[in-house]
C-alpha cells in the first residue's frame, strides 16, 4: 500500500503491546523485543498491525472511544481513591476499609477488558488476525512458528499478568497497611494515603495499557481459520528457516543487551514504586544511571517519582530541572511538577508550569483535557470554560473527553 508509510517505532513499554496509528505507523513495546524468538513471530506481529492499517481501523473515532472508556474506568477508581483518602485517616480505619477499596478498584479493573474492548473492536482484532495469517502464508512464513506461536506468547502473558496483578495487589495492601499503622499523626496518615493514590494510579496505568483482548479466544479462532483455508491441502508451505540464533545474537550485542537490561530495571523500579516500596525502587532506577537509556524521558520520570516518594525533594527538583534543560521532559513529569507546586500551595506556579509547557508543545489537542481538568481543580472557571471550548473543537468527535475534569470535580 503506497499510502501506508510503514514506519515501525519501538516504545518504552514492558508489556507485549502494539498499536497502529491512523497514518499507518506501527508502535511495538520493547517487551516484544525481549520475548520474540523467531523471524516468523516478528513478521506475524507486524502483519497483524499492518492489517489494522489496511482495514482502516484507526481512521474513525473507534480508538478514541476506547480511550474514553479507559478514562471513565480510571475516573471511577480515582473517585474511590479520593473518597478513601478523605475518610480513612479521620475515621482511623485500616484493614477493613483498605480491603474494601482494593476490592472495588479490582472490580473496576476486571471489567476494563470488556468495557474498553467491546464486541465491535474484538471483531476488528479477528479481522486483523485473519489477514495476518493470509499475509504470512503468502510470504512463506510458518503458521506454527509464527502467528500461532505469537498468540501463544500473548496468552501466556495474560495468565502471568493475572497472577502478577494479584501478587502485586497483596504486596501493595500489606505495605500500605504497614505505613498507615506506623503513622503517629493524622498528617502522616494522610501522607500515606496520598502515596497510596499515586501508586494505585501507576498500577492502573499499567493494566489499562493493554491494547488487545484475551489471546486464548483469538488463538482458537485463528487455528480454525488456518485449518479451514491452509491446513489440509498445504497450499502454502513455509519457505523460511528458523533464525533463533541470529535473533538471539542481535539481542545479545553489548549495546542492545545493555539497553534491554536498563529498561528491565526501569520497569522493575516503576513496579516497586507502585507497591509502595520506594527505597528499592530508587535503588533500581539509580542503577541505570550510566546505561544507554540514562537520558530517556521515561527513565527520568521514574527517577523523579522515586525521589518524590522517598521524600528527597531537592533531588526531585534537580531531576526535573535537568530534564527541562535537556528539552526532553515528558508530559507526565510536567504534571508531576505542577502537582508538586500545587501541593505546596503555589497555585500560580503550578498554572505557569502547565501553561508554559502547553504553549511550548504547540497546544496539542491531546493535552487539552488535562489542562481543562487542572483549571477545574484549581477553581479557575474562566480558563476552564475557554479550554473546554478549545478542547471540544480540537477533539472533534471525542469532545466528551474534554469534560473529564468537570466529572472529577463533583467527587
């Protein structure tokens, strides 16, 4: 397809995630680089994402609607967190209320896959899978080593992710209960609940980053499709050879391995912060200081977050300052810096941070909902109204996202 640029970008994500933008660019998480073992699997992944572009799945507001559903689910859990943060210290409640909160949050997360990936999008996944099978077969790639193995990998990750989530939740609960139990004052208890909210949000973001629905059903349907059209008559025989050694050699190159190891440590550090283990999180992220990704915006964000959760605010500020000077500060870090100023009572400073960075980035429409939410939170009704109007114009069909700040303000 001449209209599809076909550029492939590797993103800093530990998950086995991949997406395709409306202009045909493909974004794959670094988790795939660590886990794929054959050329057939890689080609199956790229074929699936290319199929989304070929079917024009991303040209409508379908993806935007899914993102809105994710926002709504996150807002639901966020509102629970806000309520818990207000009531728990005042009431002196500990284990019971913590457990209730986590059960409610977990329930909201369990329905995310159904809410965010409804029937029409699951149908799109199957369309992309079937076309990917056609493409890989026509190009001489093995179904067993390629598409089938690729989906089995996703299925195994689903199983491991569910077990890891439960373990992470239990550790998170125990650490928070311990911190709250050791709190000697109401302010310390409130500080513990604030850390609870920050860490829970990180857990939510990780889980809600999933881009495809359950792999077991996909694998079942793909096996049936392959058997129906290719399996019996052997119309297309695999012409490729296994290149596991060559692929392993690439991953084991000194520079590549150093980068992959550093990303792994960064992901683990982020996870430690999510479960309220800031000391270990800081140790892990500092170990990547001399790695090839030392200046990556995601690594800088995790480092700043680690300093903040450890109460080392001078280094937190220094990390943000260095990121600003590099010109590669992430929007997440901008929000963290603004919230930090807001927590100190510096509303004007927080507004200045948001507005200057928003202007520097060219007032992107995807940042407008955050700007509107900030103005609502700080009680600036005039700017909130102006931003909502600009947001509705910039977001087009997805203009409902511009009201998420309004919805949150009611809690």
